[in-house]
């Protein structure tokens, strides 16, 4: 047999096998979601949420129901790994899933499609970063952190910080929302403070408002007390992440202090959290 024809046959068989595997996995996921969507969300889980997810009691009924479904999907589809002696149980999974799914509860986002694994430490942990100190020389620095997001499909979090943030509102601090916002940011390529917005007019509006607000924030031409954490001045990606924390944790104040940011976030997330606290 001609060598080229043999190569084409091998390649075709391989392509068909890969395609079949992708279709099989998609069908499996779709069937599992259908099954889970018909299950009743356990009362015990609602009690966990009521006690440990402070915003839960303010959510409108329809949003709560959508969140229950997404939490179930998330828990079944993502891997959880405990580190530093932490043993993962259902409470860990529910609290992480609830906070992670809140930003996407009313959007088309398919449950952070590039994210596979959530690694949990009991508390803050040390990370090692290699940075270029000079040409051909790498310097290693060590930091204590509460969370990190990697575009390769992993999020690392400190559980005690996660739980504290989840249990308390009005701090404008939520490490889970922060790190998952970085995942949303990375879904369309670079982590640059611009998440995937497919409508051209909405994208233009986001870019214009975000650029202006970020520049003002860096120049410190903002309120004496600002609901947006100072860490946001590091770069546009961090600015987007801390604005998202404020959007869900202190929406009324964000709306008052930064109405334009609130407005574009409201359109992007398709949610109006300030109204949950007014009602
Ligand atoms: Zn960050």
C-alpha cells in the first residue's frame, strides 16, 4: 500500500476515535446534568448555605433555584483535592461551589469550562515564584497567599479564608469570587481585566469605562474610603477581580461610589445584586 495512503488512513482513524470520545464525553455530561437537574436539592445543603454563605438569604427565589442546579453540576464535574492535611468533605465542596457559581448563576457560562481542579489548603500557604531578576538569572521569591488561579485549569485556595469570606458580607472581600473571576478573565485569552464579551457594543463600553475607572483608581482620584480594594491598582486583571468582590459583597456601595462600573458589571453578570439588598 502506498505510504501516503496508509498515513491518511491512520490519521483518519485517529481523528474519528478522538471525535467519538469528545461526543461520548459531551453526551455523558449532558445526561448527568439532566439527571441532576431533576433531583431535589438536599435540605441539609440548604442549611449549610444558610449558615455559611451570607448572601444566600438575600437571593431572589429564581436565582436561588438556578444556583442550586449549578452547585450540583459543579460538585459532580470538578475535582477537589485537599493539601496540607485537609480532608475534603461535602461542606468544603458546597461552599466553594456556591461562591464560584454566584457570578455565573444567570449567565451562559458553562461552569468555567477550562477549570478542572480546586486545591484546598487548611489556611494561607506559601507559594514560590520564579521571576527574571536579570538576563539569564531567575530569582525565587516566597509569598504567603490565600488563593491563586492558573489558566491551566487549577485554582488553589486557603479554606479558612474562604469560609470566613463566605460567612461575612460587607467586607468587599471574597477570595473565592476573586480567583474565579480570574478564570472568567482568562477564558478569552490573556488575563487582562477583559472577560469574554461577545457583543461588540458591550465590549466597547466595558473597555472604555474600565480603562477610565482603572486609570482614576491608580491616580488615587477616588473616594477617601473606597469599596474597591487597593490591591486593584496592581494591574487591570486584579482591578477586575477586586471590583467583582465588591459587586457581590457590597453592591449598594459600589453602585454609589462607582455607578459606571456597577452598570457594566450588571450587564456582564446579568445580575443586579444591589436590588437584592434593597428589597
Ligand atoms: Zn488576583
